[in-house]
């Protein structure tokens, strides 16, 4: 009996010693402070690259414009101090302003678009916070094309920090300055890494088949290549920016992950047509 009691006590001691120590529970203020610190580091890198790209004037003007645009303060129902809520709001304003300038928007261009009932600031806010619609992405993207896949290279190292290319040939131009017949290289993080391993990023296009409606950005490609400490490669290189829709033979569109998307190519063309020729990006 005594031996049984000793054995039981020994098991209890071992269980207590081997029980994993859980990390301390972080309160909301600590978590938010850490988030803000990481965000400021990313914003500092983005700003340096924008200045390098000659966009300091546009950035300062955009910061002033966004600061005067009513935005809902982040934080929700969390028990945060007024100071932290203000820091979150300023961080969000910086993200919105920077990302608009990354895509080539200027304050003058925003004013022009607002006068025509378009709201790039609101669209970017929804992209950052979630809940962006098809129309939001269409408004922000440099290019919108109907294109078919012509090939995939999962080891395309162009020295730009990306690892693969999805090649598409343009069949129709819905927005932007591409031409029918142009072959675009959609650069992706997925692909063969320098050490020979293969990385797949689920949010990227991946190998395409058939004809697609694609939203793309040259501006964002150039920015992110520089943020990686690399150089954009010359040529028609882009990044996907927004939902990808497969175009069926009957003209219907397979739904993307967005809740509100056009169901036919004709509907998409109608919704995008009002954006063609609106000089929001690059307009001074």
C-alpha cells in the first residue's frame, strides 16, 4: 500500500514538472502597442521607398488629405486608452495615405475622382480593414484586363525579390494602358527559392488555366521590389491586385472570394467602364 502511495505521489510530481508553462496572457494595451511598433517599422520602410521614387510631395499632400477625411477609429470595444485609440487612428491614416501613393494616386487625382462620385480613400480603407468590394479593387488597380494564360515559370528569378512568373496575354483592356496582345508577367512570391525549396502562397494566382478577368498593378510591383532591397525588373511585370475571376465560355464569371462580385463579364465591363479615362493615378 505504501509503495502504491509513493508511486502515485511520484506521478503527480512528474506531471507538475512536465506540464508546459503557458505564456502570460497579454492585455489589449500590450498587444496594441506591439502591433503599432511593427506597423511603424513597415511604414518607415514604405516611406523611404516612396521618397526614393520621387513621391515625397504626393505623400505629404496625401497625408494631409487623409487626415481631414473622417475615419472610424480602430479598436472596437476593447478597453483602450484614448491615447492608444488616437495612435491606432493615426497609424491607419498613414497606411491609407501611403498605400494610395504607392498605387500612383495624388491629392489632385483624388479631388478629381471625388468630384465624379468616386472614393479612392474609402476604397483603400476597406482594402486595409477588410470588406473591400469588386468596385473598390477595380477603382484602385492600375490595370484590368481579360487575359489567357500562356505559361508559368516557377523559377523565374529576375533579381526583384519575387520567385515565379505567371504569363498572360491580353485579350481585352478594361482599364489601363495595356494593349491587346501584350504579354504580362504576374510576379509571385510562390516558386523555387534560392536554396532549392519550393514555397506556395495560397493568396497568389498560382498556375492559371483558361481566360480570366485580372486586376493588376505595375506601381505596387515596383514599390515592393524596392522594399525588398531589390530592383524592379524591366519589362511588363505586374502584381495581382484584387479578385481573379475565371471567364466561362458563356460569359459568366466564377465568383471570387468577395461577397459582392459581378456574375457576368458584361456586368463587370459595365461597372469598370466608368473608371476608364479617369486620371486619378498620376494626375497632378
